[in-house]
């Protein structure tokens, strides 16, 4: 099978190849665009999808970084407040325990002194009573 060109091609040598075949410039442009458009659309679509994914990932990473910084600041403030509160509590406890212990020591000392005086007084009374009665 042989391919035969239209017979009148040799009669129109001044025309461009598309015009020789009887095609207008608009038809050639349309055919070209129809062939190229799906490829261009696919390329733009995949580029747009990649761009969108990149933006989403960057936003996610930025959001996580901000959250991490905020969490670190919050935990630092919490830990500092806790340390101050515990220090104050411990100091108050020490002062309170010191005051309690001092009061207790004074009270116990007074009690012991009073008991010593009472014991001495009792022994003296008993000794005096025995001496008066004449009992040894």
C-alpha cells in the first residue's frame, strides 16, 4: 500500500506545509493545543498538588515548632512557680517547726523544772514530817 499525496500539492509551492494539506492556521493550532493541553494540565496539576503538600507540611512544622516553644515557656513558668512555692512552703515549715520546737523546749523545760520543784518540795515535806513524827 502506498501513500499518495493530493495531486495539487505541486501546484501550491508558496504555501506552508499545513496549508498545502488544506488545513488553516486555526486548525493546526487547535490540533496542537488539544495534544499538548492534557500533558500541560497534568504537569500543572501535579505541580499544584506538590506545592499544596509543601505548604501544608511547612504550616504543620511551623505550628508544631510554635507549640513546642509555647509548651517550653509554659513548663518553665510552671516549674519556676512551683520552685518558688515549694521554697516558701519549706521555709515557712522550717520557721514554724523552729518556733514549735522552741516553744516545746521552753514548755518542757518549765514542766521539768516545775516537776523538780514539786519533787523536791514533796521530799522535803516527807522528810520534815518523818522528822517531826520521829520515824526514821
